[in-house]
C-alpha cells in the first residue's frame, strides 16, 4: 500500500477498473491472466474475487479471438474492457482492431458503433528485449476510427478508463510498463478527466517539451535540470494521440517559440513526425528555430541494460535537445 | 463425433418457399453479372451461384432476434435475411440509398435492423466477432443464436481456430456454418488442408460437427434447425460442414484456370434449384415450379435495379461522417 494521500500508477489503474465494473453491469474485463493470476502486471489483482469469473474473464491465448469477441460483445450491447497483455501481442489482433473495430462505424454508414476499450501495456525500459518492448501507440494513432490515449499520471490512470467507457467508439489505452510503480497523488477524489485535451504539466517560457506516456517523467526531470541552467521549460503531456489536441500544441509553441518532441516510438513515420507536421501547418511562424526531437534509436530494442538505455530517450537527451532548441551553448555535446 | 442428420420428406409449401428463395438469389446475382459487365457495379463481385441452398436453408432456421455474420460472398444471405433487394442493389451501385450508403459495396452488406453483421472481407475475420455477439447474448441471458458463415478456406486461418476454441470453451451459442465449396479462391481443399475431413477437424474442439449436403436445401434447413435447437438448449456451439460448389469463378477477375470443366459440369448436375424443383415435381407439385416464379422474381429485380439507378450517389460532403459517432459526449 502507498502512503496516505499517495498511490501508484498500478493501484490507480486498478481503482479505475474496480469503479468501472461496479458502475455498469454491462462492463466486463476480458484477457489473458486477468483473473486467477491477477493480471500479468497485477493491475487486476483482487477483481476476480470481487466481481466473479464471468466479469473478470480469463481468456485463452488467442488475441485475435478475444479482441474480436470484445468487438462482437460491444455490438451486442455490452461494454467490454479487453486487456491485451502488452502492445507486442496486440499485433496478433491487428486484423480485428483495424479491419473491424476501427472500420465498422464508417463502413456501415453509422449503423454499428463499437463501444470497446482495449487496454495494453506499452513501452520499453525493463530489459525485456526486442519482442516485448514496442511503443506502437503512434502506429495505432494512424488509424481513423480509433481513439488512442496514454495515461501518464495517477489521475489519468484512475480516470481515463471511465471516460473511455463513455466513448461510443473504440478506445485504445496504452499503459506504460515503466510507470506501474510510479508514485503520485491519490486521485480518488480528483474527478473525471477530458480525453480531448492535452495538459501542461509544467509551465515555462523558453522551450516546449511535448511528450506523452512513459516519457513524461523524463521530460519533467529534464525540465528541472534545465531550470538549473536558466532554461525555463514547459512540459506538455499530450494524453491523447488520436485525436491530437492541435490547439494545445499551437498554444505552447506560441508561448515558448522553441520545441522539443519526446517520443519513445521510432523516429521515422512516428507520432513525433505528425506533431511536427501539425506545428508546420498551424504554428510555423511562431517558431524561432527548427523543432528538435528525441526518439528511440531505430533499432530493435536490445536486452543488455546499457544498450537498452542507449536506444531509448533519456533525460540527458532531452536536456541536450532543449539546449539546441533554444540555441544555448552545450547543445551539441552536452 | 461426426454425424449426418437423416434426410426428411419434403413439405410442398415449404419446398416451394425455399425454391423461391433460391431463385431470387440466383436471378439477382445473374443480374449483377450483367450490371458488372455494363460497369454499373465495380470493385470485387463474388457470386454464390450454385451455393444458394446454404443460405436458403440456414437462414430459414433462424429467428428474427438471431444474428448473422457472413462473408464477402453474401448477397444471398443478406437478401434472405430480409434486407430489401432495393437496398442491396443500391449498395452495389454506390448509392446513398444502399444498406451502407454506398460505402461497403458488394462485399460489405450490413443491416443492424436485421442483425445482419456483414459482409466481412477478411477471410476468418468474422468468426471472432460472431463469437463476441454470442458472448453478449450469453452474458445477458438472451435466447439467441449467432450464425457465422465462412468458407472452408477460413479453416486454415488462425482466427478460425481461436474462435472455435473460445466458443467451445465458453459454450457460446454460435452456429458455425462452413460453406465448403472445395476451393479457397483457386486453391483446392487438399492443397490447403492437412486434414480434409472438416467436420472431424472441427470436432477436435469438443464441438458437435455435422456433415451436410449443401446442395439439398431441405437437408441444410433440417440440420440447421437441429443445430439451432441444440444451441438454444444450452448445448454450446455446433459446426456444420455444408458441402457445396460455386458454378462460377471466385470473382469477376478470376479466369478459373484451376478447375476442370468436367468437374464443374458434374456439380451442375446437382444444382440445388434443379434438385429441389425435381423433388417438388416428384412430390406432386406444379410441373414447372421454377418457371412459375420467373415473372415475379424478374419484376422484383427490375424494380430494385430501377430504384438503384434512380438513386442518389452518396454525397462526397458526407464522406467524413461516421469515422466516429455523432453523439454528444
């Protein structure tokens, strides 16, 4: 248990699930090891005992079938929460996510909406190597018909699920594995959140660090280091990757005129590139210099700790990119 | 393990009704070929000519509350589920009046009102959705069956195996209807399956699995009724292997190089419409039961084509509607 007034990202996720299951009989949680095992990351621990095996439903290892079953159940009047253990395994369900969940409403001319929430753990940083370390939320954000959300705080971990379940269309929730033990304020009474809006997590005047998900703590840590150098960084948490909150992006650029985008996805064709394109489209004349980006090196994620660290965005990379963005000395070899 | 329900004597009024169903589908699709040749219908067009007994028999066994999930070869399923010929033909012509507003076309006929859930063009992709529709019914204690059609080609797909396992494991009310027409596009069954006894394969999921003559509409209906009754009684899913044959190519693009003409001719001797017509005559029914239907069916098709041709092309300014739902959050 956490100290009074505080919690962890994992506990906040669990409270969100518990509240959702308690609030609506149509809601059920389905996925691999969500019940007896307690969730492969212990997020759903205790929920089987509280809600029973029909509503905390262990599924066989068949991602395509149980994601598709979630789609069918949603069409059939339920409000399923499907847990795909990790984003890596969601690739086995890509047909259902893309060809059915994302497509049915439009293809049927508005007849069939799919009120389905799919949760999955994403990201690297735990030495799980190339097949268990993907950050594909930006990929999914490419697909019209999906909403893609990336809780990064205990409040969003607790409350985004409620908003996602109220959405009449499919919502993909990407929970970063490295955040699970991250402490934060107890959000029980913090109240509902808006899935359409990005959030400024730290206000600043000199440079905007735009990020989401597991990179948020790194961006905030970088901002503290930059403050010691006299660079006042603003940190924007996108929260939702589709639809992107373009207004919030434009607003922060208009405040600082210098931008660093931090994205744990690969650089080429990533959500980072779309963010920069939005700035180009809507805030080009607000820029005082080229946008910098800190992304994962374009390699499969390696196992060895020093190699993995070298592959992923790190605090010092964000610091260095921010110095370059504002034209400060030490940017090239910080 | 695998059993085949006994054939039954025909009941003349029922037989005439099923004959009418199959003739409607056959003539509708023949008209689609003409419209395709005239470039009024474009894209892919997959015909079920020769396979009409499958849809006619299974759909006759379902109730209005049941659900249907079909494939891209689904004109007949949609029509016999109750979608109007006008709405289907309008869809084929890309009109706003189409059942999907011209967005789906031949491969994606849907009607929420009829619980007709496609029109799925990824082989095997409909099976998980059907499993979920059945799960919703089970969890809400509704007495419904979800009929899921797929070709034998789907049985090589992972989604087939995952869905069969899930449906059997959770005893879900799904009627799995394998339309075995012996060819997955151009790949013959014995070139695509290590085990060509499909009912045997299905039965390995601890599921009742029956082989049915898919050219005999009465046998298909009989089997589907027995299966649906077993499912409604809580017996879990049932698999039907419906042995049939398509008389025409896979799609309008297919030169049909992979089959012998003699094989096609042999199967044409078991044309489901001719077989039932002969049985009706033998049972003392009208002398030309198909001929008796032609004028009425042609009139329905003429009406549907005229309606579709006079339709409104789906407006471009509506293109971005329904990417997401249009409701207040």
